[in-house]
C-alpha cells in the first residue's frame, strides 16, 4: 500500500493571481502522483491547505484534487478554517467540532488529527481531542496504527518555527498515546522541510511542502534582533510516499522538477542490476 502525503499548500497566498506560484507547484506534484511510476492508493493533505482560510482557495483545491484517481483525505493546519474547508470538501469527516477521523485500511489504521486552534500559529490539542484519540486507539489495540497531524510535537532546531517542548498540548498528546504500543509512526507537516526523528518510541516524519521550503538554519535566533538570515527559499515542491508492506512503514520523499536523467535501466546498466540482484540474500 502506498500512502502519499502533501502538506503546506498555502493556496491563496498570492491573492487574485490566476497564475499563483503555489497553485502551479501543487499541480506539478499532483501530475507526478497521478502520472508517475508510484501512483498511491490514497493521498493525505496534512494541513495549511490555504493561506487565509478563504472559500475561493478551498474551491481551487477541490477542483485540483478532483482529478485524482485515488481517495484524497484533507486535514487542518494553522492557516485553515474548519467551516469553509468542510463546505468545499464536503466528504471530509468531522465530529465534535473537529476535523479528525480514522481510516481502516488493509491491516493498518490511519488516524488523522486536528491540531488547530483557529487564530494560533502553533499546535493545539485539547482534552476532548485527547480523549477521542485515546478511545480510537483503545478500540483497535492490535492493529498497527499511523497518526497524521499537522504540527509535529517536537523541537527540530529551526528556531523561528519551533514548538516549545513544555506546551500543554504536547503533554496531552503524549499521554493519549502513551499506553498504545500499536502506534508505529507519526506523519506531520508545518515546518516546510523533510525532517526525521524518533519521538516517544514512534518514528516521526515531517514532510516538506508543496509551497516554498523553510531555509535550513539551525542557529538560535532572537525575535527582537532581525539578522537578515534566509527564512523561505524557492526549493522545488515536494511530497512524501509512505509504503506499508504489512509489517512496517517505509517513507520516501521526492522533490518535483525537470531534473536530468543520468542513468536508465538499459543494456549499459544491466550488469549493475544483475550484480546487485545476484548478491541479494547470499551473505
């Protein structure tokens, strides 16, 4: 099973521009997912679908993903608003005032969380959401589970974007999953870079964005002292592809662009392929 993930689309950033770069970047990623060699079984949109939460931007996203020949499952990010998202994408499940839901796949549970407090940049995870998550996990204790959430609950070193590790929402999330060992991985967005770590015993993978990426600068920063460092850079749009083989989740990422092909599986490369294949399982 292949689970594709795109995140931080930020459609509507350039209001009124029919040729908005963020829209063009999104279409390039969708073209790759639909027409590339690894067509997924489903696609997760892990938040910050729009820049301003406006109805027009959600309509444009709905029009874009309508051409996908696989299910598309949206989530909330801090730039999103629940009411216009649900109106434009009416098949998105919601309950209790939150856009959170669970999918039962082939031997895998996928839980999509709502970590948004409208008007707040950072994450939020109240007691009601924590209880819902705990109940979902308790109901399926023997099924491997992957959690998707917009905000990663970890400090990464990108100072101007980072979370505070003492924030109450992180403690609530950690407590909600603490006794549920079926959680194998957490998929996030928000930070506009590919980042991998281990968090409370689960793999945590942050997906790069379809919108421009955050510059990689792991030096500390002072909010009161602008230092001219790069913050957003025009690296190519990217997506993640998570392969579930029935036992483990293996995550890949790909930048999307017109990159030159330096080798193909042809007669020149056949000896290399045969060598690798012949060594497989011999040592």
